[in-house]
C-alpha cells in the first residue's frame, strides 16, 4: 500500500436530539456531529412509536384518509 494517501481517522462526538451523546471514529474534518435519531430513541431499538413529522405531513395524511387513533385493548 502507498503511504500517506489514506484519510486521517479520528474520534468525533455525536449528539442526538434526544440528549444522548457518544464518541465514534470518523474521517470527517468536523469535531462534532448532530443527529436526529440514535439507537437510544429509534423505534426499532426502543419498541415505542415515534413519528417524525415534517411540515405536517402526518396530519395531512390522517385527515385525507380519515385515519383515527388506535383504541387501546383492555
């Protein structure tokens, strides 16, 4: 392999909008990274539904197709 052609590999601090933060490795020039969803708040890992609504799209869909809140089974 040729020397000095590979990018620098360094640590970076990642901060999620939920407040969770962790360190990982990157080749980016940035010192920190902000993300919207991480493994602490992602529905796949938590088992809880979280709807990320951009510009009211979820509400427009529910209104257009008459979707109502699911009822809780007792």
